[in-house]
């Protein structure tokens, strides 16, 4: 709320032309925020697709020298 009061104080000293410019900027900010929505992490993760063989993790483990025997 402090920022809002500081803005109101500054607006009181502006000319009509400057007020119009400020209004245009506010409109631009308002419209850009409504059109650009941040996607959630989960929705981004859902887009990931892995195309690999079923035993891919086993192949990687073997190539790294890890024991993959099932005991």
C-alpha cells in the first residue's frame, strides 16, 4: 500500500498530457498481464515425452558399471 500512496502523490503533480501517458502505460500493463499466464511446473513436466527402449535405465546403469542383477 505504500507504493500506491507514493504513486498517488506523484500523480497529483503531473500535467494532463503526462496523466494520459501514465494511463496508457497502465492499460498496456493490464492487458499484457491478462494475456500472458505463467504455466505451472506440473503442466510443463506433463509435456515431456521420453522415447527410449524399455530397458533404457538398465542399459545406462550397465554402461556406468553398476550392478543390475535382481537378487
